[in-house]
């Protein structure tokens, strides 16, 4: 039986930067009774908490910024890997280059870049844009894949992954979800075969890709699909 269940957040447990549904909240609360529930997201810890709501406080481990800030379910900080100023400068310079090409329309330039400390996320249309517009922007990831192909991001210390509905996630090279999940398993003495990762971005250059080969995985399409997977887990006692 899988004991340690890792979830992506946006497009897996919730829609982009949106509240979890009552059904998802109820399922996670039930799952947490007999499993360790962990949320590994490009979002910050504050956003994870806001999207999952206070009902789930104390029931899950928060691994924000692709796992680069890890907090256990009791609120203890296990680690935090922050980017330095030079790494951030590289990301902001690249973001400015993309912005100067005016590839896609946006409403507010100040809404495009979100510095989360361990990670910088660049949204092509804006982090707080309407959810419907965000979900229509690049559902098959071809637009962002095209940008990376046409304008490769080159850095010795920072990497980029496609994330969420409209974003690029930039973080310290090698400090991706796969590495941070592996480090946590080692630190806690968890057997990887007893773990399961559930996410929507298990594709080339997706921010879940690095988990492949680290622990068992389950690809989902959206939160509705995740509900089905959780229900199946609850039946396996």
C-alpha cells in the first residue's frame, strides 16, 4: 500500500490559483487519516495554504517552490533553498527578453513576474488573470514549448520548467521536485516504493517531469481526475 502520497497543486488538486473544491478537501482529509499527504507545488507555502483552505491545516506537508521550501505538517521548516541575486538577475534578464518580443497579450506588466524566494515564476498573461483565460492560453503546452525552443534559457546555475497554465518556473539547477522528494524520503527514512506522486505535468519540460524514476507516479488530467485517483487510494486498505 502507498503510504506517502505527493500531490502537485495547480491543475491537480485545484484549478490554477483557485480554491480546492469541498469534495477535494473532504477526500484529502480522509486520506490523511491513514497516509502522509504532501503537496509539492511551484506555488509558495502561503498560496498552497490559501488554495487548500484552513480546514486542512495540520494535515499535509507543504513543499512549495518545487519543494525548495519544505515544511512538515506540524509547521517545522526542514529546509529552504533560496536563489541568490545573480541567479535572479539571469531570470529577470531572460524574462525581459521574452517580454520585449511581445509574444502574447497581457493586461498588467507588474503581474507577470512573481519572485517567491527559492523560485521565480513568469506568467505570460498574468498570475492573477481570469481563470478561464488562463486555461485557454496554452492547454497543450505548445506555446510555451515553442518559446523555449525559439528562445532557449541558458544558465549554469538555474533551470526552467513549464508549469501551471501560463508559467515558466525558474529555480536553482538540480533543485527540482524529483531531487527534493528524494531528499525528503532519505531524510525521513521512507521507502520510495511506498510513495506515489500525482501530477498533471509529467511531460518533457514539465515541472513534474523530474519526479519520473524517483518514486512511482500517476498522471492526471485535472482536479476531477485527481478525485477519482484519491477515491481509488481510499479503497486500497
